[in-house]
């Protein structure tokens, strides 16, 4: 007799009906919650049909990054210029990391989503951000050994209560099955906020700010690492973190973010 049948007999045939009742109860609970707190758009707050999504207007304004794009920096091209094509930015100033990918271009909708998670404790946004980020980074995570979030300095972490990059990294790890090392990379020096700084100032600001502790080196050495953050702006912070991972022996480092600033766009983050 099948094991499942034996279990059902042992419980008087109640196992499956009990499971059905539990599912029914959860469904009723969700519907009641929707009546009291109707689901709203994750960006603008307008009512939507299903929770943890975007309304049609915000979705239409979001600018997903799809191929064709630069193979190094993930900058979208206006037209296909051939396999393996590099952007002018990647040729003129090759990044220290191997590849970068992002789900969307940074615009008003992406900003509202990120700031909701980052500054307003809307951790429910992690599901939407994580799904879109994981989709954008499929080719990176398919080859990765480990995911590492961009760390916050302990003072800023205490003030903000959580690290948004870690929240996104955990969700990407859950969706892809790639292990996440939350403590492998540390920010050992408090830095000024990057908001308002130019590209050169950003590089100086984060120089030497990251380190992999010797105790965690075994989790990085020889591994293919995906470094996860919320936004890629000039690449200065990602570059500084990449150098720390390289010093720890990482074999390959890719950067994966939810959004990226368009080349030549204003640095407002």
C-alpha cells in the first residue's frame, strides 16, 4: 500500500480534507484582508486587483532593460549592433567587475519603489524587486556560486534598521537557489552619502571602504560571486566592493541591481 494511503488511514482519512480546509481558510483570510486593506500599487498607491504588483499606469511607465545591451555594463542599445557588443562607456573605462545587469532604468517609478523599501520600511516591496532583479540576472545566477549583498556600515544599518541590498539578495537567492552570504563582505569605513557627489568624488568616497574578513574568505576564494545592490549609478561603490572581493580571491564578480542610471543621466541618487 502507498505510504500516502497508509498515512490517510492512520489519521482516519482526515489528512487530505484537513489540508483542503486549511487552504480554504487561508483563501478566506486573504479575501477578508483584501476587503479591509485592499491591495494597492507598489509605486503610486492606487488600488490594484492583486497584491504586491503595479498598476497599469506605473507598469507602462517602467522601463525594463532587455536585449540588445552592452555585454559588460548592461546598458541598453537602441538597436542590435551584434553579439558581444560593448558600449562606448565599457570601452573607454572598462569596469573592475566582470558584468553588470539591472532590471530597469532608474526613473520616477523605479525611484518610488526603491525609496519605499529603503527609507519607508515597506519590506513587502522586496518580492516585486526580487522577482524582477532575479529575472534580469538569470545568466549571472546560472553561473554563480554565491550571492553577496552590498553591505551597509554598522552605524547606517542601525539607523535604517535593515539593509535593502541584503533583503533583495535573500529574495534573489530564494528564487534562484544560489546561496547567499550575508556577512562575507563588510563596510569597514563610514562614508558620506553618495547623493550629490560627482563620479570622481564617489570613487574617492568609497575607496578602501570594504573588506572580506579572513573568517569568511573561504566562502569567496575561487568562487563566482554575484554582488547585489538596489541601484547602479556610476559604478564607484560596486567597483570598491569588487576590489575587496578580488583581494579575497573571488574568481569572477558580476553586479546585479534592480535599477541602473542611464548613461549621461543626472546623478540624483
